[in-house]
């Protein structure tokens, strides 16, 4: 079966009714970039940059980060690389940094953490911008919750560009900037975020955690963590539909995107952009090649409108 799957590597992901689906991959370290190319992914939809910062005593400097990002961009040879700015805090912590937050998942993590440490953020943004001189780079901002953060993030990017101009260092003229949809408030009141960004990417791992009030790292409540909860599906649906209305791509890059049992469901919600672990990509592609999105959309909409539990067995048979 694996050999059969490998034959799908260069087959475009187009459904039976002619909808082209974009399949990108997630990585945590630069060494994984080759696996993305080998899997036939169209690009990197999520590079979790925080793994460069974890398990060490000191922060990586601009040069080290630049080398890491640039090596991924070179390996991807013209395919887009979506680098997420540091998503530290909550389940991912820096060594030597004691967590004092009462509730780290609701505390100063991700973009909140970066905006509170402007120098560290500038260092990373300059490294990311410099990597864009070697091929297409997209900047992805994690855990955005309000428009103040959006403005502050854009101001930080502008400042990093200015510093590179001042130094005479190269970066791409046009760099797409996107945000993760992980906070339910954003998935609900999403229109201004569609407008503000070039693309959005739904982080279902956190979106589920925050929507259902289930700590994703707490095994005692792991059984309650439910991607199929009607509220979760309605939020995902709302984000995808708003993106379609606004003409902006909306991806899913959380674990749901790589779960082949959920491929038909996501297609039925109107999803056209997936990003997942490279190992899952061909299985998901095979499912896409057999799917008829029109029929799935009708069935999924009927279930969502009744706010009923999603019966995957019925949907997938
Ligand atoms: C997510 O929350 O779904 C996501 C992709 O980000 P992470 O798992 O790194 O928090
Ligand atoms: Mg997340």
C-alpha cells in the first residue's frame, strides 16, 4: 500500500468534481525540510520556529536563525515557506524560564510573549525577512486575539524592514503575512482579520482547547478533547466561509488536517488548504482524489445546521 501511495507524489490533489486542493506540510526543525519535498508537498504551511529556541540555555541570535530559515527556503527551492513567529509559552517553554503565570495557556504566550520582548521579536523578524531573499517566505503570527496585536505585529515587521534597509541587507519586496486562528473570539468575529491579513491558518489544536475549555496537555481531560464538537466545527466553518467571501486563503494546520478520517469532513466544510506532517500527506491526498466536494458540502451543512454530533462513519462510508 505504501508503494501505491508513493505513486501519488506528483499527482495534483484534485477532487472528482474538479476542486484543486493545496497540500502543504508542517515542520519543527530545518532538517525536516527535505521530507517535505520528498512527500510532494506544495510548500511549508507551518514551520514551528520555537523548536530552534527550545532545549538550550541561550536564545539563537539573528545569524543562527537566518541560517536556519534560509536553509529551509533553499531546500524548498521556490515553494513557499510559512515561518511562524515564536509560539512560546503554555505547552512550549524555554529552558531556564520559570513559568509563573497562573494559567499559562491563557497567559503571555505566542504573539503576546513576542510583543512584550521587542528586541527578541525584532531579531527573529530580521532573520525571517533576510531568508526571504532566497525564495518565497510567508510570516505567520500565532494566537492573535485582537486588532491591537495585529497593528503592533505589522509595526514590528515594518521596523525590521527599516533596520535591514539601513544596513543595506536584502529581503523580498513582497512578503505575505498571515495569522493563526486559534482563539475562538477570532474565529467568531473573523471579518477584520480576513481583511488585515493575506491568509489565515486555523490551529485546531488550540482552537479546540480554547473552545471546549480542555487543556490540550492534561491527560485527565484528554477524553473530552473533541474535534467533532459541533461548536468547533461551526467555528472552523465560519472561518473558511469568511475567507472565501473575502478572497483570502484559509488553511487548517492543526492535527485535524492530517487525520485521514477527517479529510472528507474538512472538504465538506469547504477547506481547500491543508498543512500537515509530511508523513500524512499522501494518505490525505488519496482521500481527496476520491472525494466529491459538492456532495460532501451538502451533507456536512445539513449536520452543522442541526448542530448535531458529526457521525464520521456515516460521512466516510
Ligand atoms: C494548533 O494550535 O493547531 C497549531 C497548529 O499550533 P501548535 O500545535 O504548534 O500550537
Ligand atoms: Mg497553536
